[in-house]
């Protein structure tokens, strides 16, 4: 997506630009409220740039708003936290309209057990057990500010908000949660995984299509 937006901006502005996104997402992951910044010498107003981008971008990518940012604002470095949602379809038959937006694990899930397992994630922890590949110099410590599991019929939504996230962290957490939900592990297993910091002991990585970036948090002065 970042490359698509960058190339479209260059066409409209008539100059090469660097587009910085608040968060990188893997192929197949969805972003509902991604934030991006760019710097340009053009006098084109931000809302007109947004309109022009929507005329050039594929229908799966839309610019919802364009605005001038305060000096020094950077979509990635200025972020104070993010919220992700993971959608699970636990119906006996996979919902055909959700196949691109939810994981269908193909077995019954105990939402109460999953909710109990989630509680151990709240707070400041070393999340090495749920990290696919830590970046160079990147601390594995994150502060999870809120965790929720919501049930709506056959759908289960897992929401996590944190100051930062590691590579595949949410998908690895959900993969382990499903192990608890299907009865292969007890809820207390999640706390043990955190303490052990060993990725090989955790569950599988959940598929990409169920993951959504739903919000990026900034300070009060982020919009000037």
C-alpha cells in the first residue's frame, strides 16, 4: 500500500516524495485507519491531494482525510500506541463473506477460556514468546494497555492496544489463544509463555487475513 500511495503522490505533485506510514502490515493484513505523512514543496492543499489520490488509487485503498501536520510530526515516530483487532469465525461452516477478513479454525472455541487467558497479557512484559523476528536493537518489551474479547454470534473479536507491537505479535498471540479455546491448553498457559520468553513453546501464527489495524494513537497536538 505504501508504494501505491507514494507513486500516486509523485504523479500528482510532480516530484518524488517519501511517504511514511504509522505501521507496516504484512500481505493480507487490513488497515482501517492507517496514518501516513509526507513532505512536499507543492502548494497543493492537503484536501485536494486526498481527492486526487482517491482518483488514482485502486478501490481497495482510500484516503479518508488529508490535513497539514504540525512541524516535526512523523506518522511513525510520533505515534504513542496502536490498536489491533483480530477476527475469528467459529461457525461450524465458514462464512463465505468473511473468508478474506476472518480466520476459520474449523473447531469449536471456548470464548470464556480465551478471555481468561488474555488477562495475563495486560501490562508491561517481555513479549519474546510472541515475536517472529525481533528487529536489530529492538526491545521485546511492550506495554499492553487494554485487552478485550468480544463475541457476536459466531464471530469472536480480539482487541489489543499497546504502546508498540513486535513482528507478528498479535497473530502469534491469537494463535496461542485458539490453542486455549479449543481445549489443547489451559488459560494459565499464556502466563507461562510470557515468563518463558520462548517462541517455540507458543502456538502457531494465525493467518494474516483476520488482522486489522484499527487505530493509531497520538498526542493532543498531533493535528496542530
